[in-house]
C-alpha cells in the first residue's frame, strides 16, 4: 500500500511565526487531503489538493504530484492553530492512508 | 447542509462484549467510510460502504462488520471486543461521482474497552 511520511513530527512556534509542513507519499494518488484535528478529535478539512496550489486565508497548500509531495503553509500562526495536522492520500475513491501527523504548538 | 454525525460520543464496554456505532452521512453523499484511530496515531481505514455494499476493506478482522442503509447512514459493529479495540472511531462520508473523492469526517465515537 501507499506509504505516507509527514515532517516534522513536532513543531513549536511563537505566535506570529510562519511554518511549513511536509507530506511525502510513495505512489501516484488521486486524492490528497490536509486535516487539522482539534483537541476533541474532530478532523477538520483544510484542503482537498491532489495537485496544484490552493489558498484559504492564512493557510495555503501545494501538491507536486509528479514528485510525490505536498506542503502546507501556515502564516502568522495563532494559538488556535495548535493541534495535529494530518496529510491523507488515496489512489482510489476508497481508503485514505494517513501519515503520522505533525503536532503543532503555537505559544502566545 | 447537515454535516456528518456520529453516536454515541463515548462508550465504555467490557472485553468480549459487542458494540454498535452509528453514523449519518452528510446530505447528498452516498458513501460512508470507517476509520480507527488509536492514541497518538493517524486514523486507519476499516472499510467503506457504497450502495449498501462493502466497497473496500482495510486490514481488520471479520469481527469488524458494517451496514449501510438506504438513507446512506451506516453502522459499525465490533464483536468479541478486545482491549486493543479501545480507540476513536471516525466515520467519513463522500460522494462517489465526478472524480472528486473528498471525504468529510464526523466528530467520532471514543470507545474504551476494559
């Protein structure tokens, strides 16, 4: 099956700083999603981005499908950005394979 | 538009018992997938249901089974519970059409097996 690696595993920032989270995957995909998991466990959809670039406010994402990686950019971090960020990929309409996540802590 | 809902929120069961978890898909969606998330790990795919039939399964034993109903809601049943089944169970819905496979997740059911 597809392997997904996320880096870094942990990231601690001061409020206002920018960050880049990376997701590498081992095979071609037709689904790539970024999620933020809140403290109660809910997975919040950030981006559906099997290829290309998207932006939503302070967040943006880029997927280079031919090189099998995706990047999530967070600018001007806020304490509410804290939590676990997951990248998940799929090569069919069925399962998503998740990475191990990046635990982001934004300090006031 | 109604999002994905799950019930119950929390559940405590004893080893060997059986449990049923429920999921209502987002309006307009025809597919439901179930995932298990152990503490400190990413979610793992259990199975998917489309048109009331299992449409793919991950590496989970047969004591994990499911149903999808005509209104696209779904149940996850786990028999002979083991301590390792303690986890957050997440349901996701999607629309299998148009080549877009985005999945939307519910708030989860936290199962504790003692």
